[in-house]
C-alpha cells in the first residue's frame, strides 16, 4: 500500500477552496454593497461628519463669532446667511451638527452596552432572573419618554453629555428586549452546549459566544437608536429642556429660529434640513445592515 | 480494537430522565412527563467503545447528555472513576469536564460561527487556564493530528467542508486530553466518503491515546464498525446489550432483529436473498408508553408467534434485562437468538 | 366488488422493456455571484418499462437536480438545455398546462418531505379519492373505497379509520405511504422517488421501500430511485447510475457497479461504507471533498481526490465508455487498472497525522 500514498495528489486540499471563500465580515460587506440606498446614505453620512468636524475647523468663521453682516440671506460670503446678531449660520449649523451627533452616538453606545448586557443576562438565565429583569425594563418602557426626559434634563441637564446620559437611561430598555430575543434563540444552539460541556462559565458563554453572535441584530438596532436619539434631543432642545446656550445643537437652532420664520427663513430651514438628512441616512444605513446580516438574504442578482 | 482492559471507567446506574409536560396558561401545572430515559444502566471500561443505538426518540442522546451532566438526571447515578457526577458541585464538575468531552452531531451548529478555528480549538485550553502554557503550539499540533492544516487556523468554520468541521469538533474535544469521549451521532450528517475518514480518525485516536468512547448512533453499520459492545435502546430502555459479535451474529430481542433486518446491505446478491423481519406501525408516545413490554405494540413475535396466554405476560409484566441463555442480557420474555446476516 | 376490479390500474399497451423516458444531453446551471453553478453536465439515460433505475451520489452531485429538471420543477432562474423525451414528446418544450397534466397522471414524484405533496386541509382519504376520480368516472363512495384499499396496500393499519385523518395527524412514515398511495391511484408510467426514506428511521424506511415495491407491482411503472444510500440501491435497483460533480461517472447493472466497479470514485464509495455483515475492517475514505461546481477546472472532476490520477486526468475530462461489457460504462481514463482491485488496494486508509498523534500521545503520558 505505501506506493498508493504517494499517488494522492498534494493539491487535493487546495482544490477544496477553489471558490473564493469569504469571511463572515466580507459576506456582510458584500451584501451591504448591494443595497443602493444604504451605500448612498453611508456616503452622505460620512460626508456630513467630515463637513461638521473638518469643515467647521477650516471655515473662515467660528461658531458664535460676530460678523459685521446682520440678517444677511444666503450668499457666497455666508452660505447659510447670518442671524440678527451677525453670527454666521453655516458655522452655527456645523457646530449644532457636531453636538447633536455626539449626543446621539453617545446615547446609542451607552444604551446598547447596558441594554445588550441586561437582555443577554435575562435571556441566558431565564426563569425568575428573566422575569424580574424584563419587568424592570418593561417599567422603563412604559414611562412617557418626553415628559420624563424633560423633567430629568431640566434638573440635571444643560451640557450635551448630561442630555445624552438622560436619553440613554430611557432607551436601554428597547435594546434589552432586542438582545433578549436574540439570545433566547442562540442559547439553544449546539455551540453553546459545546461551550458548557467544555466547562465554560456563564460569564464566558455570554460575553464570548452569545453577545458576538447577537451583534448583527444589535448593530442594526444601534443605527436606529442614533436616529431616534437625534430626534429626541432635537425635541428636548426645542422645548427648552435640552442643550442650553452657549452650547448649541440642531434642535436649539431650530427653536431659536422659530420667531424669525417669516423674516429670516434660512435660519430655520438649514438646521431643519440637516436633522432630516441625518435621520434619513441613518435609517437607510440601518436597513442596509439588516439586509446584510440576514442570512436568509440569498437573492441572486441577474 | 478488542479491548482487554477490565478497569471500569464509567458506570451508569438506574438513570431516569423525565421531561415534565406542563399545562398552558399562567400556572403551568405539570400534567405529565415524557419518559425519555427509564432506568438505564451500563458500564464502560477503559479503552472500550460502547455503542448506544436506537431510532429517533429512544432516549440515546438524552442518556449521553445525562452522562455528561449537561442535563440533570431525574434519578440514578453516573459513576465516573467511582465518583457520582450527578451529586458533584459545579466547581468539582468543572475539573472533571477535562476528562469527559463530547463531539456533537451537527458540525455546522456546534462550532461558534464568529470565532476562527484556532480560537475554537483553543477555547477549552483558555477555559481551564492552560493556554498560556504553549497553547498556540498545542492548537497547531491538534489540528495536525486530526488531519487539518495549521495554516488554516485563522479561517472560520463555515469555510470548511462538513468532514473538516467534524475534525475541528474532535480537535476541540481532544484539547483537554480527555479519558472519555461521548460521540453523539458524529458522522450521521456527513456523506459516506467523508464519514469513513472521520471513523478511521476516531479508530486511530483511540488506539494511540487509549480513549474510551460512548458512541451514540442510529446507524447499526457504523456502530458495528466502531463499537466493542453495543446497547440497543427502545423507548428509553436498553432492550439488549452485548458484544458487537454477539449482537450481530445472534441477536435475541425481536427489536434488534428487526433493526438488523431493516438495514439494507450494500451488496445486491446478499441483500436480495435476505430474510426480512418487518415491524409494523410507529413509535408509541414516550409520554404514555405501553404497559408491560414497551415493544409489544410493534413486536412481530408478539403478533405472529405467541399464544394469547404468552401475550398476556408481555402486556402485564415488564421484561427484565437479564441473560436468558443467549450469552448476553436481553429484555424479552421470549428471547430467542437468530441468525440474520 | 366488480367495481373495484374496474378501478385497478389499466395496463397500458406497452410491454416490459419499451423505452418510456429518454434523457439526452441534459444540462442545468444556476446563476450565482461567482459565475454559473453547473449542477448537471450532459446527462444521458433511458428508462425502460418495468425497470428500477437507481441514481446514487453524495450531496451536491446533481442527482436530485437531474430529476427536478425532468419534471420541470426547478426555479425559473435555472437554465436547462438538452432533451427529455417522454411518450414521443420533448417535455422541455411543453407548455406549463400540458406539463401539469403529465406531472399529475403520467409521471409521479415522491419527495423526501411528503408534506410537499399533501394538501394540509383535506383528509388523506379525500386526497387519494380525488386522484382516483381524476382517472375513472366513478361515484364518490367507490373512489373512497378504492382509497381505503390503496391505504391498505401500502400497509397503513386501520385504513378505513385512517382515511379520515388529516396529514398533520400522521407520522412522517405514514405520510410518505399516503403519497405512495396517491401515486398508485394516479397509475403513472414513471415514478420518480427522490430520497424517499432519508429522513426516516430504519424500521420505517423498510416499510416505505415495501410500499414502493407494492406501487411498482400494482402500476407496472418504471421507477427512478434517487438516494445516497447504497444499501437501498443494492436491494432495489436493476440498473445503477453513479453521479459525481453533475456528471454520470459510472452506469451499469447493480451487479456490475457493486462487484466490478470501474470508476475509482465508485470503488472508494463502496470501500468507505462500514458493513454490518462482517466484522470491522479498515474503511477507505476518499481524501478531500467534492469540487465546487462553479468555475470547474478542466480535466476529471474526481482527479484531485483520485489515487489513480495521472497527467492526462488534468487535461481531458473522461467520457463514459464501455468497460466490462457494452452496458457497463465508466468515465475514467484508467478504468482497466481497477480490474480485480479492492478499495484498500487503491485508497489509503490512514487519516491522522501519525507523527503529530504520536507526539500528542507521548505528552499525555504521566
């Protein structure tokens, strides 16, 4: 028999990988690229971030800086016009965008972290742990969001990170429900049983196996949270319970401009437009991510 | 492959596992129980392979999981080297996990899709704090041992074929150098040409590492190939247990005979000339098993050969699993060995 | 009683041995992101009245797709070419309505999952009776009686009571037998059974195979039996076709294929099967795994896994050619060299890396 061993061609193993095999991340990325609206949205969103941070830094006027031109409509000198005090509205909107983005991204990250852990622990252990933990998040979910946020923000608010904290404290419960749902189905999988058979602790199973596998759904949810948070922050600032001057945000800009809606409409429309663009692009990105992570999506494009 | 060791490694004593059936609604009273495993006992010697065969719903996989304490037993003892696993504390059990490992049926579901293969194999080492001591090399060595290329270690499980994935599962189970491997249908999800590779690998590992196998399968041909002794299960009970030789040359329980006779041989002349023993009907519900002998409702002997008087014994008296002169224990009042192959 | 005799299948004029189905040059491909998936490549076969033709192959070999293409049951994205002649007509050219008529009554298909062929909202008796009435102008009661008789023929206990059951009230094995009973009522010329026993327990498998034999006896239909189980093929098939990577690689009588295989793949497959009828011996696994049918390199698709592999195997893909007899075909450049060889003469049985394993064993010793 020894002569036959040499006859086995050495490339046998290599031939098994003839089709370019892709890692999970590559597959997700490829499917994401198939979602046109999501790709366009992602480009717009990235451009917006660059504009807000780099553009704001390069632009000739600083936010809050008084210029000699009062109440000028949009022009090459002041693309978004100026307000009655002579402040350049373009610089103001860019700063508002920065703050609004910071608030919403912080909310999304904080709420996702807390919510994911909360939901995973509840879903993994089940039984009374699950019951108690989920009743608590149900309670948070039943609170009238705007009213509570307004009350909390009024007492503790003012700066952007405190506003973010308040909103996150209300939104984590949504995430916990999503995470629990995913973990409930994951914990029945054989690889979880395999980890248990190896002697893995509960913490290890949750953090190393359950959470990473739930990441797809959680990431999709995170994008939606960003959009929700930006809208809630806008509402709060508009109502006067959010970010307070000298800080500014898109919501605050809209609120300040409402008295000038007929006389200086550019002050109102530009921050409003930015809010809509951010919320819209993020929703599309979320859509694209959901499709990309959904393994059932095996459509063949012809 | 004939084991001569007499040292008993694992001893399963009167294990019972009932899954409660609860009523719907708020109170969820228990209204019954699925008797998945009813009073199962067997021994496994060091270096030996015991095959646990039966059709779906016979309780073989549940038995395997109870042995590993992945599912708590309702009653009974699982003695590993004389220590009862069912009564150990969680931390004591964790230490023993190193010696008892499992390979699962589905090589797709049993590997975490988010981890690269070398991390999957390193997982047991990390859990037991052994990775820092040359873990990387150990993983490479394990991959090589089961016939995988260590260079492929950073690929993900879905990039491998079914047979390769099952090897990954085996490498993971071997990482802690266990004494006993529970193999739960390890080859039934694989194509035959691939299945043979995994079976040969298991043979080689056992010969070199002195492992004991508890091999759970529905496939009698595979079990005959790999097992030294075989226990046949039906509706949560062992109906016949003996060496592979005894069971295939002189099966004495009508169910074993029906099973052997139902499996087609890949040999046209032999297959077309064989005697057939057919079983009628379907498996009764394990929530409400028949009285007396559980197999009597489908038993060809009961239906065709026994007198009414003899039948009443099957209905009233559950047969015990004892040697009735066939050289090995059988649980049938009217056991009679036959030659079928 | 006289009515029941009327309802028994009417033997068509054809005699045993007439060709009923002829497939030539059948090609099936599916578009995919990486290029076309060539699931079936140039399959030819003829099916004769009264015979059982077994198609074996492992997952992905194209054995099921071949028959789905014949039945025109593939999704619309599939590209099918070639010719399927049944009763003098090319099935691939028929309109959907004509095809539906043929599928109902002339060719019956039995799938792995019986629920694909059963209607969940009608009782099984009604479903069989409907098939009976589609072919015979009889009263409802007579059709139902015939349905009960057919259920009895496929060995369903208490057939008369069972006729009133809905599909979901039956076990998998029972459902499959109902599907076979419906096929019998349709009295087809061809029965295509695609992995009819795969999801079932062995004792139930045996019952299904008995029911299939009964259906074949009753209707005199020719049968195409698709399975990965060589044991089932050995017991049932008159002729066997072995498929690999979308092509037929060996065709012959059951005896030819099982006792004198001339394609290394077939030999390896037989050698890799553990046998219940003899004490254990080394199995001969086939190294590697089947090639992907996307972007297939030239040459023999089995080449990379084949111990008989030489340079010519990489250059030209071998065609089927006669070997031990005119009806025993194999697609291998080296078919003759397999004469008298057993699987473990040809294939290597070692799997583990002996050195690594030995090292592992050494480290484990106290």
